[in-house]
């Protein structure tokens, strides 16, 4: 719950808007950095979670690299101070224009997801007289036990190269002169809260490394992606994810070669809890079976509930009355514009201010101007 002094400041700002707790972000980043340092691990922040300039400046200052999935994300990362030599570039559909931009910036690695992509990077690098360092993104066929839309490591997902392709891919890479294989890359999904999933991933990575070793390939880097979830139901009780246990699992279960460097690509778990969508109640509508709270923030400002049926804790910042059940909905002309159904919050009236919590990841970055609605502004705890 936000303190009373802060709530009074927020009430004076035009809603809807994103609010970021920069102190919590810095605390989270410091925790990640400290826990990763124990084992010599390298963390790349995943810009797709939130590419807000101020947030990126804070995370660059914390010493992270960057994980990008578009050339524009690479450019944004470099603008905010990230060293291109610490940028990993993923994505199944990198265009020639994007690849050329990344080649010009001389990034750390291209995380490659298909043989045609590898061949194309080789072709474009050759045209520039460069050699591109690449990683093969492996599809380990590990179930992340998360929502089907954020599961990425199964054989039937569009991401990665499956085991039956290994021989063909390795032989082809050996014949190419303008790519240099330096890493294997894995990422099995997002919002993973069952730590045993990461143990399973480690076991599969160990097996796959042995397979590549049989092909006479031992690589200097290994990238296991991210995926660590956050506590959406209890953001105040668990504002910082359990990074200690997370990194310890990899230290205990993953077999690295001597000198092999382990990389992570964490996004949501770093920025998710520091952000909230602040919205004002426009109307309270009473039906036969339920009551609706209609807010000025909509699915275009925070699409996760509509897209993933995701839960976000919602608080009424301006009411101290007894709790009541509401469907909390936005103004967008879609029935899916619903933040929560049967949500218990303090009895609400027109003009009340609500905080939709844990919106620091996949909130602002996924916003749209659907219905020609204005994009919300961002405000920060150290600036208001």
C-alpha cells in the first residue's frame, strides 16, 4: 500500500498514468547484482519488459547488460548507456535492416532461432567484412508450467532449434566463414514460479551440452534466459523475487565447463513490482448480480489481463470503507477490457483513485492508442 503522503501527491496528477517506485527498483537491481556476483554470473536485462528511459538508466548503472528483441531495443539500450558488447539479440524474425544495425553496433551475440537465420546473418556479415558472434537458441522441450502464451520451450513453440536439427545446424555453421558460434541459448517461458522447472532446465542443458561435446563443440558461453516470476497477489509481502534461490539452483544443478561463462536474461522479475497503473474511477454502475467500477484506464494501458487473463492486485487508495466485490473495467470498446472480476476492494465511488499493482513489466511497454486514447505518462517516486 502506498503511504498517505504519496497518495495525496498522486491525487493531483492527471490519470491514468504509470507510477514507478525507483527506490524499490534500485533495491531489486542491487539484490540481483549481488546474488549473481556470488557465482560470477552475467545478467542481461530484458528490455521487452520495460524500455522506459529512466528505468534503463537505473539498470545500466546497476551494471547489467541488455537482452533485446528488436533493433530499436538495441538502439534504445545503447542510448541509455548500455555497452553494445554486452547486448544479446534474440527474436525469431530479425529483418535484414535489423541485423545490419546490430552488426554495425558490434553487439555481443545474435541468439539464432533457425538455420535460415544463421545463413542470412552470415551473408550480411560477409557483405560488411565482419564476423558475427552467434548463439544457437535451443528448444529443450521443457514445460514451464505457466500460461500457454508465455511458454516458449516446448517442441511445438515457434522459438528455437530442436534436438533433431543439431547435426544439420552444426555442420552448416562449420561451413560458414562469417559467423562464429560462441554460445548455446535457452529460454523456456515467463512468469515461472515453480523453481523445480529451472532444475529440469539445468538437467536438459547438461544433456544438450554433452550432445554438442560429442560433436566436438565446447563453447565459452552459455545463456539460460530468464523467466523468474513475481508475486502478483501479494506485491507488498514479496516486493523482491527470490533471486538467491534462483541463482543457487543453477549453481547447484548446472555443469559448466572450466571457464564457461553463464548468462541470464531477466526482465519481469527486476521491474515488475516497481510499477503501478494509477487510474481514477469514472462511474460505479450497479447491475442485478454485480457492480462495475469503470475506470479511465483501459486495456490499452495495461493489456495483460485481457491478453493473458493475468491477475493484478487492485487497491482503492482513497477509500477506507468496508470491502465490496466489483468487476473493475475500463472504457475501451471491447468486452475484454476488464482488469478484474469479483475483486474485493474498499467500497468505491466516482472520483476514487485506484492502483493496479505489479504493472512495471509489460504495462507501459505494451500500451497502445487503441480508440485513439492518449498514451499515459510516467511518474517516479523520486521526482514527485
